[in-house]
C-alpha cells in the first residue's frame, strides 16, 4: 500500500480544527499552575508529531500513544451454531433485532473506508461467521479493495470443509479454527453440540488447499483439557499447524473462576518437560502470540497470554460489532455506533472524525478490566473514609463483539489484567488495583494508617491459655470437628513503604520485573489458598471468596494492601486474610528490591472478622 504523504495528514488536521485525537498526536493535558497552550502552539506541536511519525495510513487510526491500527476485526453475525461453555450460557444470549444489524453494504462501506485509511488486514468473526449466507460474497468484495493484504476468518469449523473451496477462490487468505479438545465426547461436552468430525474435516481441508499455517485456537481450562497439551503439540510434528493455546478468559455465563485458568508459564513448563529443546521464535510486531517451535516439527505452537501478560502496548486492532459499534479495545466498555452515523447520512469526513475520536480515546491498556475471583459479588465492608487508599466502586459494561455478551453488572470474575487508573483532579496519576469490583458502592477506603487500639464490635472472650498447645506443652492442632459451620469473613491489611524512587517506578508501571501490583495481587490470592500449607497448625479452609486490593499512597510513597477472605465452616479465616496481605507485601518488596533495599513492610494486622463462637471483631 502506498504511503500517504504527511501533507495529506496535515490537511486533515487543519480541516478538523483542534479535535483532541484526529491527528493521532498525543494530547497534552493542561496541568494546574501552567499557562494553557494557545491554539497555534497546540497545532504546531501536532504538526511536528506528524512529521516525526509519518504513518503508512491515516493519522485517524493512530492513537494518543502512537499505536497505529492496521488490523480490523468485523463481526458478521451474533449467532452461533455452538454453545461453548466458556463463551455463552447453554440457552444462548439475547440477539439484536435484525434491523439493527449492519447490512452487507454497510459492512463493505465501512471496510472500504478503513482500508482507504490504512487497514491492511481484516478478520471476519462472529458469533460464527460461516453461518452468514453471503459470507463468500463478502469475502470476494473485500478482496477487491486495493491495499487490503490479508482477509482472515475465525471459525468453529463446523461449516468450513463445505465452504472453504469457495472462500479460497473468493480471496480468503488466513484461517483460525477453534478446537479445544481432541476427544470427541469431550468436544460435545464443551460445545454442547455434535460436530467434532466436521471440525477435523475442516482442518484437513484447509491443509489440503494449501493454507499454511492453519491456526488452531485452543482455550485451555484446568480440569477439562489441560491434560491434552502434549497431544495438541504432537499434531504439529507432521502438519503445518500453529496450535495456539489461549488462557481462559472471562465471558458472561461461563461461571469463570481463577482455579480454571492455566497460565502461559505453567503450560510452557509442562511442554518443556516433554520437549526440552522447545525454541522460542522471534515475535512479530503487534503480535498477540508468543510463538515456539520444536526442532524438526513441521508446525509450531503459540500462547495467547491475554490474562497473565497483556499485550496492550503493541495493540494494532480495532473491532466492529455486528450491530455496527466500533470498539477500540476488546476489554473496554467504550463503543461508538458507526451504524447510526452511516444511516444518518454522515459523510466520509464525518465518519473519520468519529473514528479518530474513538481511537484517540483508547487507553494505554485495558485498565477497566478488574480481577474478580469468585462466583457471586460479595459486599465490601465499609472502611474509614480518612484513609488515603481509596478503592473506587465502579460499574462496568464489557461487551464482546464475537460473543455479544456482557459482564454481569453485579460483578463476576475476569482474571488478571491490572487496574491502572488515573485519578481526575489530581496532580499525579494514582494507580489502583483490586481483585473485586463493588458495582454500586461509593468509594470505599482501606485504612492503612490507623493506629488506634483494636476494639471488638461484639463479645470477644479471651482464652486463658494457648489453643495450639496440649496439656503437656506440645504443639497440637485444635479439634474443630464438633464446632458448627458458620459464615466466616476476615479482612487484614499491610503497608509497604517504598521510598520515592521505587514508588515512582511502581506508579508508572516501569519496573523491569513487570507490574508489581498485578503480581502482588495474584500472590496474595494464591497465598490465602495455601495458608494451611504455610502455617503448620492451620486447618485447611475451603475458601468461597478471596479479594486482594493494592493501592498507592503518594503522600507516604507506600503501597496499601487489604485482603478479604470468606468461607463457611467451623473455623475462622483470619490467618488466610493475614497471609494474603503479608505475602502480597513481600511480593511488592521482591518486585522492587533491585531498585531499593530501604523498603519497610509493616502494619500487618487484622481489621475485622465475623462469625464463630467468639463473636465479631472490628478494629477502629
């Protein structure tokens, strides 16, 4: 595709006035105490940016962080002929009325505009795109667009063998096929439909027609198909496949929880035990996959680490949903209706302004995606409002173009990516991280500075002797067999004083080891579940819920930590909460120790507990 001259981009900037994102140049936020930039100064700065960052496509597709978006995913339909357990409920999802979906001509109009502005790869998705009657015609007409180098499709493979010869003739150049198991009976269990042999037929048809590699997407779920990793990789020995292992991701209705996720590193360790010679391949620019190859094997394998190691920094993807909404981030809750503008008679220039504005608002990373680790949203206990560590309660809607489903508004549980939130009205950015989202609450705060003596909120009789020592003075585990099961909740906290240098690196997420808040949050959750293995005389508790919050306090150069644990049983969960807070604090230290050894861990304490014969406790 021929490069667009810088002068053309400058003309668009001049025509569009001072739109905040149309040029793709980073927008300078006005800081208190500094004189505001004049219009001429701002325009001059943006002109200089365009001269230095001339892109081979429209500046409307360059966001404020310099990411150039050349890849567009278009959902052709919300419908699907399978009901994969990790994707949607068995009963399906409510569908958008047909009149509100994009027509074929509208799809092609938008595709033509995006390709004209620099998109060189389009992937057709769904739902299941191959159930759309005119999918072959759409591919053929897309193939006529000058500058479009790749037309791909992501399919469940049920209809692939039948349609692929026509699709190839029409111009289809890349195929991704979803397949989560090589066991036919398990296939039916996962997708709630028959069709395993049709999918395998589709894979072999793609190989027969010369597609190389044929990408096979496998969502790995603990307790379901992680035992098939070696079998999938073995397929690459004689077939030109790229088997892509995808970390289990959250979608409404899949009853997601942390235990089901198998991380990229765990999968890689499993494979290296079988094939220690496994080689890492160079990563392509803007690739979402970490690719590996076994020497002598015809194909390769890859890992999509959406949960454990996000790839936001190199993201070049945009998405159009079946009902015509533009999504700049799969995990974001922001959508702009291009359909409405089209049907209102918007000109090409007006559409570009809408697109440019949306791309310009794209965040550095999918910050809204909080880690939620349970099956139903628990209430977050109210904490002192004087605390500097405020946890915002926010309601989010996350919709997915391929599945057309939304995050439960009451809370439900995606995995890992961090929450790095910039506090409005503040002179410096504050990063917040929470493992739970309180959808209706006002801002809740974690008290990390309170030093007042603990006071019980109810009767709390003290024991006259140590409970973990027998009559002869030997260590012994308490017998709780005769105690009734009650609902137990405990909250503990800790503080890590980092110092200004380490604090700034954590605040800006610039540590060489990675995101300290994310890693510490996961460590805290894991520690809570392993408490009985770490503390010898603790009973094993089947936790029903774990939350870990981490938040920065700029006044103290500190990280405040709060951990909450819940279970129903005969013994409390104070140790689980304290262990979670303590290990999270230790993890922050480990992440930062290369920068400074002058880090202090402190204020590890129980904030509250409920349930049990000794009554409730609340530190004030």
